[in-house]
């Protein structure tokens, strides 16, 4: 069966405009996580799942504390991802139980009324281990 597509766009910008957001998010080579205000993982792209050792889509609809080390409530943990802590080191939980240290970006979504946070992560676990600073 052939895949149905719309008309071929005339410009590169038109091509980008046609791509669904989830297709683009899944193709990004950087770990990315979308979390709703109630602390539920809405989307984890394949790079995020790979960083933490999870199979594809296992994290979808899971509570944030499945992957985020926190003594806080899920609401507080979610708020910490949404409130612009650019450069903050966050401890994530690998599927094997080990800690993964990552620097989190500010939410890519900018409006205050956005229903979720979309955060990009940079794994720094190995750099911290090599520097002998495996705990901050």
C-alpha cells in the first residue's frame, strides 16, 4: 500500500510546514521530553528513551517520577522542568536504576498558557564521572 501525501510543496519552507510536529521531534538526535502540567510524560523521543535505556514509547503516559529523581511531588518536579532552569543539572533514572546526570534546557514552548513543557537534555554523566564529580 502506498503512503498518501499531500501535494508536493513548492519550497523548502512549504515542506517543513507540512511535516507533523511529532515526526520532527522523533527525528531530532537530542534527548527530548514533553511533560504535562499534571506530571505525566506526554512524549519522549527515541533519543531520550535510548539515553535512559527504555524501549520505544514505554515512557508515554508514565508519571515524571518514573525517570526523574526527585524528593518533590510530581507537580513540583514538573514545575521545575517548566520554570526555565536552563543549565540546571537534573538527575534522571536509567531503566537499570543507575543515575544519569543531564543538563536541561528551558522549555522550548514559550507561552505561559502552554499545557506542557518540552525540554531538551544533554547527558553529562560521563564528563562528571571522568572529572571525579559524580555527585553535585
